[in-house]
C-alpha cells in the first residue's frame, strides 16, 4: 500500500521534515499520526475497504492527511477538481458512487455549504485546518487494513471526447511503480526539496512529487497555487531544489522573468514544454528540464529525459516496466521515425489504470488489441526517444487541463437564444491551447458577453472560452459530425474576450497570435493567464 512508505519513513526518521507550508512544517511522524487519526475517524463513519471517498480540497497538509487516511482504511480516494461547478461537479460526485465527501473549508464556503452535514445528497465531512488536524485525537484507534498491490487506491476524472468525464481507477501498484521509476530516472536525493505548485488532486503532483518524496524521504513544499511573480522568491525562501510542471508554467516563467540563477533549483519534471521554452529555462534559470510523456491512465508517465539520456524536444526514453508502440490507423506498428498513435502496454501487472469506473465500454475501446491507445500522436526515433506531436482526439489541452469540447457544447446548447454551437482548441504560446466557441444564434441581439455570462458558474474557469464567433451554421459532415478543423482559426470575425475591448486580429487560421489593444504585437507578457499569475495542471 502507498501508506506503507509513509509508515516506513515515520519509523526510520519520524522527526525529519516531510511537508512545508505557509502554516508550518510537518514531519513524517506528524503526517503518519494525523493520517491514522483521520483514518480512525473515517472508520467511525462506517468507511470500509473498497468504499469511495470524494476528496475536494486545495493544496495543504490537510489534503495529504485525508489522502493518506482514506488509503489507510483501504478506501479509494476520489480526488476531484476544486474548480468544478454545477452539473459537472454533481455528475462526478454522483458517478463516483462516493459514500462520503471530504471537503476543505474554502471549497465549502464557496459552495455555500459550510456547516452542512450533506453535500449533493452525500454525507459530508469538513476538512479542518492543518493545526486542528495536527491536534485532533479520535475516540477510537485505527483498525489496521491490509490490501494487495492491485487494490484500487485512487480515482481521478479525465475528459472524454464524446461524452462525460471518465473515472480513471489506479491501483497501489501503479503509484508504487511510478515512485520507484521516477526516482530511478531522475535521481531524487534525501536532501531534495520539491516545490509543488500544481493542484494535488491531479496525477502529476501525486505520482511525480508525493510518491518520490515517500520513496526517498525528502521534503515537499506545498504552495496553494502557481504564482509567476513569487515563484523564484518562494524557491529561495524554501530552499527548493526541484519542482514539477506543465508546459504552461515554464512558458509563463520564461515570459515573466529575465535571467535568475539565484536559487538552488537543479531540475524540474513534467510534460508539455515547447522546445524554445525548454532551452530558455535551462539557459536563463540554470534549471534542467526533464520532459516526460504521461497521462493519468498510463501510470503517470511512460518516458522521461534523464541526465544521462537527454534529447531536447523529446519526451525521453521509455521506462523499463512499459512497452510503447507507435501504431497506424489499422493498429499496425509504425517504422522508427514514422508518426502514429502512441500505444502503451505494461510489462508488469497494475502499473497502468485498472479501468474506467462503471464504463467498461470505454475501457474496451481504449484497450483494443491489448494495447492502451492514448489518443496522442507521436514517433520513436532511432535512438529510442519518444516524441509527442499533439492530440489525435478532439480534447483541448488548456493550461494542463484536458477539456472536452462536447462538455462545453452540452452546456451551451441549453442557453436561450442558441440554436447550435461548436467548440475547438486554438493554439496558444502560453497555455498550449485556448478555447473558441462558434455560436449559431436564434436572435441578432445575442452578444459575446452573453455567452460568457451564461457559461460562468456552469462550467469551471478552465473551460471558459477566450474566443467567441457567431455564424449562420456549424460546419458538419453528412453524418452530422462537427468539422472542427474548419473553425480552428482566429481572424476579424472572432471576438477575443481576453480584454474588455475586442482585439482586431489578422486572418491567420489556426493561430492565436495577433495585435494588442494598442495596436502593438500581442506578446506573452500581456497574456491574461500571466496577469492572473496562476495556472493548474
């Protein structure tokens, strides 16, 4: 079990610092004790092995206390995006069949649920602040639970191309393998201090940071969110030696900061770094970029660049417990250097997903011919380095979040005055992609701001479109399939909602570059995401 690593660290060096937050430091012994108390409280509420517990919380020591506590009782931690709202949130909580919702005070206050005992019809347990968790002592002791490695540990929801999100179930074995392999590849040390700026409800920090910290016994520095302006100051203040990323974070840092080497950061690891940004980060900040390729379904990652095997622009060489092939449209293996779909197969049991919760048809579709099909295009070169070339499927990758066009379209079609709509991703140098909606209005009085106002509160912030266009029809095939490639442009017909005034953009299909409101070239420095100084995986 994941928690066996926590117990081992607590036994061998109980006073060694494990977690650092603005509120204070937690040792391995502190975390193990608090997690056991939390687990006892869960058992007192009737949570048993195999039960699902929804965890909705921001980055804090309390998140980890709850995460470990859920696993200690043999339950499955369903970690849910705190930005979900409305029907999307209700669907995920309901579809997960959670027997209990654990949520922090900030989330409950935002939902007007503070002080309640039930959330979305499910019993609710409020996650108290870190100090209270440290002091909390339940009336009964934890009843020990032992599970086999292939028992489910977590469930996370990922967007699908043709419908609602899928619950990805990963086993304890998947987490243990991810921790062992990333430590072996990147050489984490006990003296390392990894700064976590991505939300803990995602696989990236769970599998890359938390598991490697448990494996090696180093320090996790938890930040509430990513801040471009304070990033290097935080790195200096907390003596960080590494961090995990999505490409957006590196792009924003490169856009916001000149040369800065006054820190102890040695390397960073994650996915989605453009080659130009990769070089800038290494040259300007002196931080080695360890780009990898991964997703929630495939054990967190299947390839990674290392100190001894590094190829800029690639996703590194394959980890030893995975097989990866590049397949053509007929599922035949492509030759070296030839592009096709990236497909993955584990060499040992349990290191990729166990399945999609209550969606065996989706699992069967993804695992045809005994290979998990990622929906991503890539190639493997003659030196064995995997290269990523974008999505084959229609998912939009915005700031590290995967957005299903169908999800946004489903909500928007409920808007009065909308006859039809379509959603597509537009390439963006900072976020990877931005979201564009094409709306067929029933009335000439419908305005771009009306579209955003309707979506606000009905979809999470990362699904809010930047671009809005009105048209008389949505381009479709004879079988009513949306031809998204035909609307993947930004020109004078398109309203750019990143600023109060509409930008005038030159015709450049498929690109999101243009001119700023003052007529000067649009640059990353004026990008709205940088102005907000935050992003999420």
